[in-house]
C-alpha cells in the first residue's frame, strides 16, 4: 500500500465515520458497534492503516487492507483480524429501517451475538463455531430473541443458545424450550455428527426457572450445560444445577382459604344470589381475599368486609347506590361470556384458561373418568412467578395417585415446560410429605408414586413442537396429552387422548 492511497483512504474513512453517527458497524454480518455510543481513532503502522474502535463494553482493532466500495449509504472495507489468515468484510451503514420500529431490539441482539462469539472463542479456544445467528425461522420455531450456533469440541458438537442481559425474564425462562428445539433440529439435520447436547448462556440473574426445569429432563436423552453470563463484566461461569437449593414454591394451608371464605361469605351473599349457579367464590393462592368469578372471569372481590367490583383494571367500591351497576355488569357477562357469545367482546375473550378451569372444576370426570371430583384444587402449590397464562389444577385418581393438570385454551409453545414446572413443585412437596399436613386430600392416603401430568388444550391448539419437547422429559413424568373438542365452552368433550411419556 503506497503512501498516497493510504492518506486518501484514511481521509475518506474518517470523514464517513464522522458524517453520520446513526450508522452502525458490522463485520461479516455481525453487529459490532453503534456509532452513537462509540469512539474511533485511525493510525498508520508499518504501511498499513489500523482502525481502533471502543465503547463502554469493548475495545476493537482491525487492520484495513482494502476499500471495497463507498457511496452515500455505506462504506465497505476489507480488514484483517490479528491471528486470522483470511480477511473479513467491514460495513459501515445506517441501520435497516425495520430496526427503527418501537420496541425492536434486533440491533442489541446482533451485538449480543457478536459478544457471544468472542466469549466462546475465549472460553473454548480449540473449538470451532458454526452458524451463529439471531435470525428467526418461524417454520422451525426458532425465535429471533436468542442467539444460536453450533460449537465443535473435538469430535463432539454442542447446540448453543443464549439470551442477552437486556431481554425480559420471560425470554430467559423460555430459553430451554427453544434450546431443545434447536438441538433436536440439529441432531436430525446433521445426523452424522456426534451431538454432546445443549449449551445455554443466560444472564446471571435469570437462571432459576431454567435450572429447576433441567432437573425434570431425562439425562439419558439430553445433556444440558448452563452458563451464567454478564456481558458488562465480560464474564461467564458454569452453573451446577444441584447447588440451586429449594424450588420457588410454597403451600398455602387449605384452612387459610376456608377461613377467608367463612369470613367474607356474608359480604358477598347478595351478589352470589344474583346467579348462584354461575358465580364461583374462590380464594386465589397467595391472596388474602375472596374473589367472585363468572365462568372464570373475576368481577368482584371481598377483603375485610369491603367489596369492590369491575372486570377491568380499575375496580370500584361497592355501595348501595351503585349496586345496580354491578347488576348491569353481571347482565352483560350473561349475554357476552357464554358459549356462542360475541367473539369480539373483551368479556368473552378475557381469561379463557380460567373459563376452561371452571368447567373442569365442575365436571373433572369429563376430562378423565379416573379423577376424584371431591379432591380437586386450584394452584396448589403456588408458583412464585404468579400468573403464567395457564391454569393449574391438582387432583387425585380414585386409586389415590396424584394428578397434575395444566390447562391452556390456545396454542402455546411453552405449555410442556410450564406443565413440567408445576409437576416438579408438586413432586417436591409430595416427597417431603407436606400435602396432608397442609390440609389437602383429607382422609385420602396418597400413593408415593410420581404424579401423573395431564396437558389439556383444544385438540387443534397443541403446538407442533409439543411432542419434541415432551420427548426429553424425565422417565418419572407420566405424561398424557388431552385434546378437547373445539366447542369446549359449550360442552367439555375429549376429542383425543395420547400418552407420550411414562
């Protein structure tokens, strides 16, 4: 490289980098820097140009060996990375328009993928990384929320999946679902390779759900390595699932609900009299109040003798002068929250899982003739995460075997692992002999066998990935998929039943 083009290249590159700080820098398709939060410096060394870039997260240096193209939109450079024989392609350009949409975090996810590449190269220097991407693939149920890749260690391969620190807790909790699907696809796609298992990289503060779920998988079918990461500290640490101690679960004594029901019944007696066959009085787990539900939808609640009502986010106190407003709400619930009701009505659409739960509670034998209708409990034990978009029931068969029931009214890829969550917690309390002392199943000595798990959903609403995920469950989990007829709101009928595990 002669001195003349060297000076000219340096000028052109510096001017381009300074001209528009909204641009971003990618190397071989991976996002490295956002110029809004990045400083740069160029210098000449031994007849070559060096480009230094640094941000609060990282420092980066490349040797420029060629200027491939430049126009108003983009600058493309050929660069050498120290220790690498082949040059790469560096692109400086504005972000794609789709990434400017509100809530779109694809730039951050690409930057996380680039950070994960560097981490893997540092932690596994003798390994080879392949196919690192954050691009979604809806056909194969690969989410764009995660970075995924393949890592070769000697003769063995790992499917890699990671989530950045900026992702939500729900995204971190969903990593095992998408990780197992990524591993399973790679096993089938590259069947000639020896697959060691799945390696998950999750933020250090968001590991508990995944660590607990790993205890419910079959080690003969899958090996999972879990690593806690902190991109700000540029650190990674292997997680020993056995060190995570107690599950986040608790049992509310059955008498707690009985006491609240007895204390508050008189304050809601007039309301229940309006529709005694349709209104349910429930004490939700972890709440010190009595709630009234109409076909699963909460519309009134009582605590300390004080009653509020409303099906929306802002309930109002019940007084003699507005009792007619509560009657009007209940009349509307009768018209709209019914089988064949107006599908566009919020009162029809809200809380479908609770609606389904109320039907199962009223007639559990329609779901499974072995169920004992006298012993069926809602949300026992309670999960610390609270509302999960599913309904949990705990019951027993007539021959005294525990049954865990997970209900979902619409397609959900996470249903199998959510069911496993609940199963693990029931099993935890069962093994410690805590159910009977807490007042559950009185007079019914239960078998010590592991609980059965029933996943219940409209037959056409099971996600296509359900069987794949269930394949990796522990052999202790006797799992049955129960598909309901599409008109389950009108009549609870089983359209299909299939045991897939145990």
